[in-house]
């Protein structure tokens, strides 16, 4: 069984054929899904999608792009929602995006730290987005870990080896998306080989970043099989063993999620 550890199935891209998308994923060997919240104001939509499927969970949080446009949130609200909803297994996605900077950097950092505080207190993982922010990401992660342990994953990893090593040192997981299959992603493939198998997840980040050989199409959870096959080849292991290991990692990290 594979797990798509990060997808956005509430997005309009899937509005007309969600059931077919999930069916195709099952046919491709995907047995569980984590659909990710990017706006707390749209959490009800995310929750409604997850509620349709026994093998789907969700998160609650604010993407760094939306850190300024979404209401300022506090850890208590995040914790209360997660505590009363069995579908919510993590906080995020949250983090830093200095490539687009749709929100001011200080606002991104403030919201990110709130999500980490919730993660620490609720003992649930945080789903981390980072782009063009390696130094600041490492600084915040180290600073927050010094305040008390928390768990989480850097999703859709596309940063350098130094940040990967720092995340692993701090006890975090790393998730690889279709980017690892791209022709120009040789440095990422080199980094992927250095990630301990026990800390590795795979994802689609659908509807974005469809892997080779589906690049250019709308991404969907079934395509995580292509990413997993690429990673298995990099690690010189069978696709079946890679699926088993990454699925075990998923349920170890997202320990509130239940396999069906």
C-alpha cells in the first residue's frame, strides 16, 4: 500500500470527478490519503472531502502564501479543532515561502510559530512548506525545538542537503513529490539518497507537480506510484518495499490516523 501524504482534494480541480480520482488511486495501490488545508476559512470544505472516505484524513492550518490574508490564528483554536475532530491529524500546511512572498516574511514566521506551538502542545505533527528560505527555516526549527520537542514533515522537499540534514537531526520527516522525477532535479535526487529510509514519505501535492511520465497533466493521488517508483530506484530497492516503508513511516508520524 502507498500513502499520498500530501494532496489538495478540496481544490476546484477535483470538484467534478473526486470519486473517480480516488478510485484510480486505489487501482494504483494508494490506500490512504492526507488532504491538506491551506486556509482556515476553508477548513469546512477540506473536512467535508475527508469525511467522504474512511481512508482519508485532513489537516488544519494556513499556507504561508495566505499568512497575511487569512485571519490571525492562535494555537488554542487549532488545538481545539484537532481535539474534537477525529479526521484532523496534523497542523498546516504552514512555513515559509520567500520565492513568491505573497505574505510578509515576519507574518509568515509568526503564523508558522503558532502552528508549531499547537503541534508541541497537542502532540500532533506539523506539515511544513519551505521555498527559498533554507536558512530561516533551519533557524526557526532549531529555535522552536529548543523550546520543546515537536514532530512534523517538510513536504514536497526541494531544498538543499544542509536543510535536509538539519531536519533529520531535529527528528523531522521529509516527503518527496513528483519534483524528484524531473529531468533537472539531479541535486534533489542526490539529496534523496541521503535521507534515512525511516524518515521518508512520498506525496503528490496534487493537483500540482505531476511526476514524469505524467508531467504537464493535472496531478492526482494515483500518480504517487510514479514518484515512489523513482525513489525506489534511487534507493536500489523494490517499489513494494518502498511502499511498505513509507506507509509505515506515515502512520508512525501521523499517529492519530488509522489505516483501513
